[in-house]
């Protein structure tokens, strides 16, 4: 809560939308979701911000479903929020496959008393190999670097599949055979990849084309 999720998305997309409400403390809280987008070297990246209040678990479940990666933000200035943050992190992880990448942010590094990333890692027992960026949505510190890092990981997960897709653009039955999927499974796969903007489907010709420009970012 109030860790900088909406500010993170707003930094990347000035036109981002937010469903929020004013609390009794006169602060604004996300009660629905944030929605933004950014283009990164061939990728259309859609950013969905979840509510930080524990009681909005239903909205988090809806927004999280189908995600390719998670950017999880810790408030580095307020360690008393960590317990709630870990509850949310664990609940989100249960909704997604175990191979979904998670990138952590130690946000508000511009504020006096902010904990460095390694302290947050130790205090919350995060894996040693997890990536934690020191960030500030006020100064822009590591905001673009963190999203680029996550997108590269996601691309790496899809890269071998993309190579297979390119060799079967005019042969969907051959694709199904190579991936060992039946007609319904291959249809669902292609529909999902179309939604994620990895491919463009021609339903009249019963073909698809892998979008050009998909590559690692620098």
C-alpha cells in the first residue's frame, strides 16, 4: 500500500489510467486497477497495477491472471508494511505458474532513511538470486531499467517457442505435431499468443505471422 505502484506505471506511461478513491486520511488508494502501456523494441508491454490494500484480493486475482511477469514493489522507507507485502506476494504467486519471473523494487530511494535492496532481501527472506532494483518513481532511478530487465526475461522464456513458430507460419498442423498438441490446444495457444501480440493470425487463410522486431533490449 502506497509503495509507488501507480506512480511506477504513470512514470512509464503519462496516459495511464487509474481507478482510485480518496481515503479518510485524504490520500488516494487504488481500489480497481492501474492500466498503462509502453513500447520496447518490438514489444507492446501492458502494465496492470493491483490494489495494495489487503482486502482487495479479488481485484488482485483478476488483474494477475494471465500475467507474463511481476514487478513487485517494496516501500523501502516503511518496514512495517513488509508483512502485508509478503502476504500479497504469496497470494499472487499461487495464481501463476512457478516459472513466471518476479523482479523486486526497493522504492523511494530518494527519501531519507530508505533501506537498501540487500536489507529488504534479508528482512523478507527473498531468494539470493532474485533481482532487486533500488528505485525512485520521483527521480526515475532504475524505472526503465527494471521493466527492461523483466521484458528480457520474458522474451527468453518465449524465444525457443518463437523460433518454432517462425518455421511453421504456413503450416499450423505441422506446428501442432512438433509441439505435440491437439487441434484445440494449438488453437488456444495461437489465440493466447495473438492476445499477447507475439503473432498476427489470418483466420481466412488459416495462417499466422510472427511479429517482426521481437528481440532482447539494451
